[in-house]
């Protein structure tokens, strides 16, 4: 009938209208979902870019700090050089030493090639005026033959800075006292002390000691160790004579010999530690606040008889001891260095055991 048909047409029209509306809502939902996904991708990209910028800023801060340290060192060297070259009433051309009754006359510039050395300080006007004895010479109560080797090295280096002059062990000891870094020592040989990992562990830092056996002498030239991840800034290596146990919270007693980034994997840090007959030195490695330094929880099964590497302490804070909280167990447990220690062994030292 006509009324039924009209009602059917009306219902069909309503259904079509609702179908179009639902289709429009579905399309709007899909568009909104795509917009949300795009916004999430954009946020992830911004977070990555922000992290990259923060890392670059931290690296730039470290580089700037290194440049400032270099400038400060150069400024100190310049001030020392200017102080040494102050003329006043003093002859800056040549200087004469009376070493154990033997006279050495040389240019002051030969003696001041290492401005921060004791030898350079001893030749400055502030010192020499009061030390001059008869013959207007500075008297040094030292072995003249050994001093002669150092003078010969300095004269050669003045002509060729890369000289590899070789001196006797006794001259090397005297040169170390005077602050003159001679490159080679006669009758010496290279040796590597290898400490493999046992019961592997990673930590923030490690302090340990190295000791020479009796009647031996050596120079520690480098330290090699591994990190599980790179350290962009804050990595450092410190050294000090003697033991470390009482000085883990006293940074002023340590000397920083390396500061800067560390690479993931193997790292090699140059050292210059002279050790004589049973002396003990300590080394402190800090991984910049990251738990990435590889070391051992158990001692090595075999100990090298050239240099004895003792038990160490794992450190979770930079020169803060004893540890507390979750790291309190480190205060009662030892950790052991894992890596290589390169040394130069000296023979013919004159030691009689």
C-alpha cells in the first residue's frame, strides 16, 4: 500500500543518511589515527635530536675544559720562562755548575728546556744568586759522571728535540730527581704484565696498587683496560706513590695523568711512573660515572713476578668512600684489575741482594 511504501522509503533514507555519517566518522578516525602516528614520529625525532644535541654539548664542554687546561699549562710555562729570563744584574747567557768538584759551563737555555723541572728552577736568578760559590759556580753535591750524561742529552736535544739519547740507569735516576725526562736507559727491556678477567664484573671505577719485588727497578709506561661502552666525558686516571686504602676519599693526594673520553673496548693510557726496589704505587681508574669498567671479582690464577698487582677496591662514586646503599658491599670486598701494564725493566742498577 502507499503508506507502507512511504514508510519503507523513509526508513531507507534514514539508513542511507546514517551510513554516510558512519562512513565520514570512520574516515575522520583514520585521518586522526594517521595524524597521531605522524605526531608520535615527530616527537621521537625531536627526542633523538635533543639527545644528540645534549651529547654534543657535553662533548663540547669537555673539549673546552681540555683547551682551558692546556692554555693554563702553557700560561704557566710562559710565566716560568719569563721568570727565568729576567735579567736584573745576572748573566743569562751562560751558567757554571760545580758538580762534585767537576765544572760544567753551558747556556742557560740548554738547562731550561723543561721549564717545570727542578733543574730549570735551580738555574733561575731567584735560586742561583744565593747558591753561587767560589769561581761563581753553583755547587751540586752529585756524581759528576752521571750529571755529564744528562748535560750531554740536553745539549743533543737542543739541536734535535726527537733525540733518542741513551743514558745509564744511575744517570736516569738523577735525571728523574732533576725532572729531566730522558727517553731511553741502557740495558733496559720492555715487558707487559697481563691480567686476564676472572668472574667478570663491570664497575664505575677501580683503585689498586702495584709493587716492585726486591732488588728491581722499572718504569711503568702505560696502562690498558677495557670498557663495555664509550665514555664521552669525565673519564680519568690518577696515580700516587704508596698505598691507596686511606686515600679513596681524598682527591688532593692523587695526580691526574689522564682526563677525557674513553672508547668502547680497549683503552691505552700513557704513564710515567718510576719505581725502585720494593716501592709501591697506586692507580685509580674512573669511568666517568658509568658502570662500564671491566674488572675481576677474583684474583688472577698466575701472578707476574716482574710487578705485583695487588687487590683493589671497586668505587661507585668519584673519591667518595666508603660506599653506601646498594653499593655498600664494595667496602668489604676486593676487586682486581683486568688488563695490561707495560713496563721498562732496568738492568745493571747496582743493586746487590
